[in-house]
C-alpha cells in the first residue's frame, strides 16, 4: 500500500536514531508492529487472575512418561 504521510521530522529522526532503522518505511513498519504487540500484551494482562488453569505439573509429567 502506498500512503503519503506528513510526519514531524524531529520525531522521525529521533525514532530512526533510537532504532538504527535506516529508512522511513521500515521505521513505520516497526512502529506499527510494536503498537500491535503492546496492545496484545495489554489485552493478555487483562486476564490476570481471571483464568484458573488448575494444572498439576507432576500429573502432566507422569502422563507424558507413560505415553511414550
């Protein structure tokens, strides 16, 4: 997709120096990937304390030894 953006030069320059990314396209891709990753982390954190897995690791380990 080709898109024209009007971005502040100082913001682009600072982001490029922090990331060592050399072109603006890769910088925008990286920024979008980080935004998506951070959003997914926030969504996962919302489950903290809400999911009861009730897993007995010893039982799981013994089951795998006998299935073998």
